[in-house]
C-alpha cells in the first residue's frame, strides 16, 4: 500500500465519523441576507477586516474581532503543531492568495476602483514574498511568522499551483506596472525551471526536500501541469515551453490510461473524498484558464466539455449551504496550540502527516464548529465557484438562483474560517454571465 493511500485511509477514518455526527437531514435554515449583492459586500469586507495579514497573505482563521495568534519563528522551526503547518492559521497562504485573486481581479474589472486594484496588488506582494523567504529555490511557502520571514518547511502542489495561476490572472488584469510584470516574470520562470529540473516534484526545505508533484496523470495534477506549461510558454515566448505543453497533452498513464487532455475533458473527479471541492477547484480553474488561452478549437472544445462536466458535478454540493445554521452555538477553539501536546520531532513527510492526523482528531473534539464550517461553508462555496467556471452562460443563468441563495445564506461576520472566499469568485463570474 502506498504512503498516499495509507494517508488517505487515515484521513477518512478520522473525518468520516466526524462528518457522520453532523446532521444529515434535509432541514434548512433561514438566509442571513435578503439579496446576494448585499451579502457579497459583507463577505468582501470581512475578508479584508479579519483575514489578510499585514504582509498581504490570507489567514485560515481568526476570531470574530480579527484576533489571531500567529506561530512564532521557533514554532515554525520546530514544526509545531506539525512541519506542514496544518491546522495553524498560516496553513494556506499560497493557496488562498492565488485563488482569491480570481475574485479580486474580476471585482476590479467591474469597478475599475483604485482600491480594488491595490487589494489585488497586496495579494500579489504576498505571493512574491512567499517565493522569497527560503534559500530553497522554487519554494512557495504557506505563510510567515511574526518576524515576517520564518515559515514551515513544507509547501505543496496545492500551495504552489494557485501561486502560479494567481500571478497569471494579475498579469492579464491590466493592473500590473511594467516593474511588476518584470518581477513576476522572474519569479515565475525561476520557479518553473526548478520544477522542470525536479521532474515536476515540488521542492521543500531540509530535511524534507520534496512534497507533492505535478507529474501524475490524475485530475489533481494534469490540469495544473498543462496550465503551468502554457502560461510559461505565453509569458516567455520560448518555443521549448510550448513543445513541452504539446507533449504533455498527449502523454498517457494512470489507472484509466487517459492522456492529460482526456483527464481535463472528463472533468472534475473527487480524488480525495466527497468534501474536496476546495482542493479540486483550482484544477477546474486551470482548465478554464487553458480554455481562455488556447487558440486550437479542438483543444478548446475538450476543455469546455470538462468545465461543463465539472460544473454539473459540483452543483450537487451547492445546496449544502442551506443546512448551515447561522445561529449555531458550536465552539470554535482559537487556541490551536492545544495540539502541541501531541507534538514530536519530525524528519520525514510521513512523520509530519501522521502527527497532523493525530492532532486533527484532538482538535476536532474541542472545536466542533471547525467541522461545521469546513463541511457546510467551505465545501458548498468552493463548489459554487466550480459551477461558475463553466463558459456555458445559459447553464449559469438557469442555475443563478441556486448560486445567489448560497451567497446570501451566510452571515459572514460570524464565520471563523476565511474559507468562504470562493463565494465572491462565484458572484463576479455569475454577474458576467447574467448581465
């Protein structure tokens, strides 16, 4: 049994019983807002009030007044609560900054507001910082400590890919200055060249060295690798990158013996269980951006087919939003350091992952609201974004009420996790389709 399969089995053994404790009835709760446009402004304001740190990096969670305790440099060095940074407030900065740029750039295209342009710039500065904090070339961090530099030793493919695509949409936005364009190009090309030399494995710091890969022909990896190749080809105009893209399209492997193009054409597959739109959504976004960049109509048609299949599958999870009770009194435990009770030193990925799963089980026991927000907020909002990524405007118009109901359901001032920001992305894309 491979390590990844063992890890997935451990994760499901922990999370599925917890999910089973969440009411699975069809009971729904009142929406918090009368209209989606009012709701989305509240969601936007809360992100910028509580969840973007002084370096322009999005935090995972914060108290309702915006307070949060950031891991210290020593905790990052030791790998507390674990060397992956999982369950800490700086777990997903590379991932969330990159993905949230879809929302902010599309918001700017509607408002042309200097304030919105500056918000996009802040997120990009955060991304560039995360690619500048390590002596390990090509490393993209998760977040930074109280000294604005210390960090956990491992990123991942889930952190690194949104870093690429977020920078890509910023370059296309018209916001970037020429100085920013040149700086971003240097970071992107350097990081892509490192990944190429590592056979598309993602670099980590010693003693871990590598974590994650874009090479497998799976849904998690295929759209991401193709996007990186096409983006760098477009950015550099180097025919070698286009040749790599063309070759990668038709390479075949995996249990279904599909090519990467066929994986994209098939669309969304929940490879990590039923609650993973939040990690899968960047793969669907990759297909959408490939559809935007591609000039070959055969390839565009394949990408469009995959986007529509993904939207139809993800739509099934959008209605979960109505099962979230804004008046629930479940506890959210802000003291993530309680997990340090279980800490042991780690020198391998396996040790760090195994420790993190033990800690998650303990954390969920004292913080039941975490499970509620991840299942009934994170999942349906990220699924809504997937739906909105289809280029089929008629489909979006037909399902606009479902997306609007999701957006206006939540009282965003009472959510502890930032992991609802996909609602903003879905809203701006929906507006493009219906107006």
